[in-house]
C-alpha cells in the first residue's frame, strides 16, 4: 500500500538528485518515508536519498518496493506548477502508479525492481577532513574548472587551514581557495583527491545554490557530499570515487 | 483597395491561428474585415478566421483577395513591439503589400491566389455535445497526452455528466475528467472521437490560456473548436477530422 | 607590468566589440589604458577599441603588449555577475594572465603576439556625410534587412535631407528613412554604399540599444561607426568596407 500527496517542487527536487546519475531506480516505500539508493553504470557515483513522511502533505506506506523510470516521473512532476500538489497511489495488482495533478491523471507503468541495477552499499568511510560549503561556491568552482579541464582536484591545506579546488588544463588553470571565513565550517585533515568533472557537474546540478553542503574528503579517497532538501525533511548523500592521479 | 492599421499583437494572434496549419493562404479583404479559410495539405485540419474592421485602428477595403506567405507576414509582425502599430497597404498594380512599422517599410511580394490550395468549405455539422472549456485546460491535457501517445480521445460521459480526455500509450496512460463545475459549460450528448495529437498540439498553440473555447463533439465525428480573439472583434473556428479508431 | 581591476560588465562590453570580428587579438597595455585594433580574416571589417584607465577600478601598466584568445577571456568575464569585479595581473615571466573573481583564480595562457594577424591601420577618411543615430534604430534596420537579403545599402538623400537604409531581396524589400527629427544629428553629403549584412549584424551585436552611434558615410566608401562604451571612458570605432554594387 502506498498513497501520498506531495508538492511538485519537493518531488522534483528529490528526483533530480537521483536522475543526474541513473535513468531508472528502485524506490523503497517505507512507513516513515521513501528512500532511494543508486549507483551509475560505471560504479563511480552513488546517491542515497531519503525523503521523510513529513516532507509530504499526506503519506501512507507499508514497506513496498517499486521500480520507476525517472524521466517519466520527472515529466509528470514537471507538468505541475511549483505550488501544485501531486497525488501518488500505487495499484498493487496492475503494478502501476496512479498520479494526479488537479484532476489530470497519469498512470505510470512501473518497472520490475529485479531488472534494475542493484542498489549500492554506500561505505561508511571515516574521512579526515570535513568542509561545510555553500552550494553556490561548488557551482562556480565546477563551472570554472569545466572551462579548462575534465577533472578537478579537491583538497585541504592543513598548514594554511584552507580548502582548495584545482583544475589544470593544457594551457589554463583554475584555482579557488576558501578559508574558515569563506566557508561555513572547516575541519582540516590530510586531503587531496582528483575527481571526474563530468560527475561533479551532474551532482552540482542537483545542489541548490543556497544549500549547506557538508563535504568529507581524504587522500585519494572518495568524496562525500551531504545536504538537506525539502526544508530539512529530506537528505541527499552523494559519493564520488576518485580518479587515479597521473603525474 | 486595401489600407489598414492594426496592433502588432492583434495581427500576430490572428496569423498564428492560420499558420499552425498552413504556410500560405488567401486573405479576403472584405468591406467589414478580413477572412481566411484554410485546410492543411492532408485535409485533416481546417481553420476559419474572421477579424472584423473593429479589430483594426483603421480599415478600408473593397473586397479584394490576396495570397500571402504566412511566415513572411509573421516575421513582419514579429519585428514590432507588442504595443506598436503595423500599417498595411495593398499596391494593386505591383501586387505587393506595403507594410510599415514606425517608419520601417517592408514590401512583401504577394502570391497568386490561384496557386494556393483551394479554400475548404467548413461543413455545418450538428454535433450532439458541446463543451465550453478554458484554453489552459486544453493545454495541460494536450501536453500530458503528448508524453504517452500520438493520439487523443475526446468524449462525453452522459451518465456522469462529464467531459473526458484520454490518451493511451504503450505503457502509460493519461486521463482528465472535467464536470460541470470544472467547465464553463457542458451540454451532454453521445460523443467519443479519436484525434491526431500533432494537429491538436498545433491548434493548442494558437489558443490563449485564458480563452473560452467552445468544443462541439460527436461520435466518430470531427471536433470543432471556436474561440474569440482580438477582444471579441475576431473569431477562430478550427475543425479537426477524427482518426479511425483501431481496437 | 600590468595590474588592473575592472567591473565584469565593462570588461564584457569591451571584449564583445572585438570578438564579433576576430578570435584572437593583441592588447596594448598602455599607461593610460588599453587599446585593441583588429581586422577580420577577410580584411572587410576593422575595429579600434580604447578603454581608458578611468574605466577601471584601478589600473597600472607600463606599455606592454599581450596576445589573447578572446573567447577564453570572455568566458572568464562571463563567470562573474554583472556587479562583480575582475582582477587582472600579468605574470611577465610565465607570460600568463592571472585573473581573479571573488577569490576564484583563472590563469590564462597568453598567445605570442607575433603569431596574431597584424593590426590594421584604420585609415583617416574624410567622409562627406555624418549621421548620429540610436543603436536601437540600427538594430531594427539590420534585423529587418536580414529577412530579405544578405546585403544592405546605407545612404543619404541630400535633397530630402534624410538618411536611408535599403535592402532588396529577390521578392521582398526593406526600407527605412530617418530625417533630422528621427536622428540625433544629420550632416548631409553625397553618400550611398552597399555592405555585407553579415558583418553589420556582428557589429550591431556589440552596439548597445541606447548608444549614440556616429556613422560616417560616402559614395562607394567604407562606413565608420563610432560609439562610446563604459560611460564615456571607452570608445569603439568599427570600419566596414563596401561591397561592389552590381546592377
């Protein structure tokens, strides 16, 4: 059983954080909210999204699992105006999701969850550095880095107590340094890793400019990005594997 | 003789309703206003547009007939700002239409009306159901239907006294029901017909969101859509032939 | 030595006037401001841009010459919001230009000036007619002309004391006449020349709608367009060679 009403905006924000990595996903319809975990086909980027029942106008579920085509569900959410509500109801027999926006019904055929790539276990890493940064700063660094390179280094300078972003192109370079004062918070530790800019660009799309993003970083380790959505009633964790550094 | 001044906005609105179906058309320059009738090459969609002399700032004509390239005339209207006036004057000798917007003259070569597809006679059907609906509701139904299918069913449920729109895709379906309360008016009668979504999408483009659209509908019959433009000084009728229903 | 701070908007406006003609250019870093002169590969359009030290928030230079990739420098300026400042500093040893926007550093590799097409000498022509016209009027004439033709005639009617723009297409024509009252100023003289619309469209892109443009014109002579940028602290001159008139 699953029956819920949610604002189109909240639904879109939640789906966006997953659809930047995968086209299809499994959605856990837990009693206290929904959860989605997914990994991209190359096993490089992972997402863990939870949206609690409080993020919905109304929410009833008893622990089912459905498989959905994300772009279809985003199309549905996209039909609504920002203020409008989307009603969702699972028909267990036909395995279809009935959606309704102001009287307009869209019946979405679900996908067999077994046919969808297995959900990842996002490892519980104990990373030495933690940076709390505004979404807007990630965005401008990623945008600038993209002009010169296809990978980006994230690191912490322990001596100078600052977080830095580096992108080295064939001719041009981009560099951003943010210290305690520029950041929301900084916990220094040995950290420097190189990442694919393509993935970080996709993740950046799902991060609101005014989001407070907690970044966990190590040396040649994956980066984890955490942030709240839906006014704190939802949470997203991205994890991105490092690229091997060639010198 | 033809000499008229019209707001760029009125001219654009009028031309749009015809250009969604055809590239060229004949324009009757009657004493009391202009009239355009046109049918698309496949004989599926027809339009009958009338724009009375009252829709113009000034209007003088004595019954001529001209042939025009619609996209050219739309380009001209498109050069003007919404509030600007477009002056039109026919040069009978050279068969050119002189247009002027704030001093900028554009001389448009006309097309021999005989070389343009014959104007349709829009049949005077006596259709059993009549629905008066907001343009915005047509728009959202057509937009949603387009996500799942390339045709759309319009019908009336006589028992429940409601108008419905149905689109069945290979996996997903879209359905909208509007009753007396949702509609501006509803006169029930036996009605259910299937239409090509491509045509309805084109017609939808020419319908203002806040337009009051009268829809006449029957069983496996064409649909007629009527609405006013130019603050009631113009009127558009679209007619769309049904598709044969395959089951 | 070169070290300067300039608003992103001023930098973008200045670069745009050159980048519509060429991809790379030499920039003279004079003591009293920067200067750029460039000619397009076909030797048809030229630009002379000067931006005085007063256009900058701060400016220090001692007469160097650098070569830059314009689209790269425009990308950098494009990263900043309109109100933001761009810091520029030349590293003479590495021949790189260090730029910085709110802490974000972008290091731009410079190009050997000797590898860039030679700067043109913009001839000091004594053209008989001078028209002072709003950028908006050039824009609408060029936009309209582009619908019918790929070249455009600019001229002055000495008898009627007016400036005209003419574009003759295969079927349609565009014509604009502006007299003393429509123009900011007009000094009549024998003038009629034909120009490539492609070049004029590019130059038009770099002219603000509210700019006061001084146009110097003759018979089968190049046209010169002058206008101020950066609130009078910068100046642009475009020169466009005429096309041979075929009748």
